[in-house]
């Protein structure tokens, strides 16, 4: 199996392996989109222009999820990172799923919710890869190696999953105990990560308000 992209890595970490499902598809979409932006940034194909995302031209990356997103950035109107984390994130998520399914890392199957709504459920076939990714996040977060010596991709994955409070990967206690190290990892990973955190907090607040409204305030 070839090296996975950052979006593919965070997708696998967002999977509930035992139940063959994706934990919170909306949150996963934002997470995968931010990971794709981060990989393009680390590869030098995106730049930060005063908070606005700029895309550069060049050879295709031979990754349809990354190439499609880069094209959308280059041809779209100028937007800030937070807007791009949201923009058509479901499309990037679906393409990453397709890639992983084609590579036999996961197996996708369609189901129906209440007999009406179509839903995709992933069964992870490469269980060892998920275990390896969890071990990498654990070592990156809790290890004593200076952040400056950590691979930027590993730093980014760890900071990305922490930004969306991904259960079973980075706990709330870890986020509190390692707040300073997470800030360093985030700086190493790039500007899409704080944008992801703001988008996730807005999503969480909107859901809380909806629940409160349904319960009569």
C-alpha cells in the first residue's frame, strides 16, 4: 500500500472501526477538507496571503482529491481559510472515500436510514494502518521529541484531529494536559488547522442551539 495522503489518514482516524461507520460525517468532512488544504500548503501548492488562500500552478499531484481542491481554489474567488474548510467539503470527503475504497483500504457499502435516506458506511480493511496512525498520534503528542524535529505531516495530523476533538484519538484530558505542545504542533502544521477549529466550534454551537430550541430554550 502506498503512503496515504493527509486527508486519507484523518479519514481513517475518524472511522469507528468496530461499528463500521464514520463518526459524525459533517465533522469528518471539515476534517478531511482541512487536511487536504494542509497537504497542499505543505507541498507548496497553496500559500497564505494575509489570511486569503492562494493556489499555484504546476504539475498534477496524481491525487484526484487534492488536484480537484487545488483547481477549485485557483479558479474560485479569493476566500479565507475558514471559508475553504467549509467550501464543498462533502465533495472532498466523497473523493477520499472513493480512493480508499478503490485501494481496498476500506469497503464502502450503501444503507438506508428509515428506509428513505441513502447513507455510506465504511468497513476498514486495513486495521493495522488505523492502529499505526493512532500510535503515531500518541507518540507525536506525548513523546519527548522536540516538535521542531517532528515530521510536519505527523504534526499536522495530530493537530487536525485534536482541533475537532476526535474521540478515541485525542481525549479532552490530553487537549488540556498538552495544550502548549498542541499549539507548537499546530504552528508546524499550518494555518488551515486553527481555521478548522473555528469551523468546528461554530458547528458545535449551532447544534447546541438547535437542541436547546427543540427543548424549548
